[in-house]
């Protein structure tokens, strides 16, 4: 064999031996690295413990969260209680104006709320002509008045528009009993009107008299009025107070729009709105409200007719 072939063969053999050794070394290093990347038994145990600690049943709150939850609840309760106490302390008549009861004695705030209830503003009014909405001379007409008493807030007062009787055939009677149990103290009847446009008139009139001498001559009654906006907002209306002088003679009580229905109210508290919209009068009513001692007990108001006047 030629000498240059021998030398080449030996060189190739040396190269092959070196490549084999390098491959063996690389394989050994790779195995060593792979071995070092495997988690130890201690690391596996630690992770297992962590997993076990996190796997708490959803129905069992963590102690720390429960303490935080209770602390937040207690803080909110105390804050709310302090806030309510502060508000009532600075507004002592708030509840009495809503429920018609003065706490700690004294006169009912609801009965003396001149800001919302106009007192006898129509006593010096005159009229040229009366336009009757209805006369109250039949049971059918009396039954058109629905009852709204203090039962809506837990009271036990009662009332109705009583139809004419054989002894009094020409009129109906708003009658009942005002009682104070359960923070009650009012009775009323209401007559719906189909969006009456009263813009051509000066106001409302009611022809009435006391049902019983002395007893009802001392009582104060209220005329209620609503427009379309009031009808859309529960409990809102306009009120005007009046008294009747006699049980023997009929009186025409006048309630001018521009004087008697300027300020609306809801449950004894003023509301932010303008005067009654005379183009959309939707309801008229009669009410008696607790206040002076004479207001409590049986009452009666005879009604012959009602309507608008000019």
C-alpha cells in the first residue's frame, strides 16, 4: 500500500476517534444537565404541601378573610347608625312630618304645615258663575269617590262617601272616624277626573256644610287636587284647608288656583315643582287630618255639588 494512503488512513482514524470521544463527552454532559433539572424529592414534597394548603373547600372561608369581612360589616353598620343619628338629631321633625306624629309631645307637624297646606285663602273670593262637575244626589255618584285612608301606612281610620239617605236625598256625606293607632291619623276620598282642562276657570268650588252641629263645625277639612304630574308620582298632591261654619246652611267654598295650589307636597313634605297645571287636572279629593284634639274621632261633611267657577 502506498505510504500516502497509510498516512491518510491513520489520520482519518485519529479524526474518527476524536469525534467518538467528543460525542461521548456531549452525551455525558447532556445526561448530567437533564439529571440536574429533575426536582428533588424535597422540592416535590414542598409543592405537594402547597397544593394541599390551597385546596380549601369553597364553603369554608379562610380565617383571615372572615375576620376582614366581619370588620368591614361592623364598620359599615356603625357608620350607617352614626349617620342616621346625626341626620335625625339635626332634623327632629323629619319623622313627624312624614308620619303625622310629633315625637316628644306637642302638636302634629302635619296639621300645621302651612308651607304645603294653604289655609282659607279663598274666603274672600267671589264668583260670577259655577260650573258643576257633578251633583251628589245619588248612590251612583257617591260610589265614584274612592277611599284612601291611613291603612296604607298601617293606620285604622275609616271613611267613605256615604250616598243620600231617605232623610237627606239631595246630597252625600263624607264621613268616618279618625284614629291614631299605629301612627295613623287621616281619612280621605278621591274623585278621578279625565284630564280636565280647567284653564278657563278661576278655581274649584265645593258646596258643603257640617254634618253635625258643634262637632263638625270645629273640624278642619282639606281639599286635595292633582294634575297629571302628581298622578305619575305616588303620594304627591296639592292641599288647601277650610272649615265650615254651620250644620244648618250650605256654603260655597272657593279655592282659587293661583292661591290655593301653588306648592305641591308628598306625605307632608314639600316637593320641588311649580304650581298645579290647570290644563291637566286629574283628581279632586276631600281629607281630614289629625292635629288638634277636635280632629280625632267621628266626623262628617255634607256635600251637595262640586266643580269649577269663574
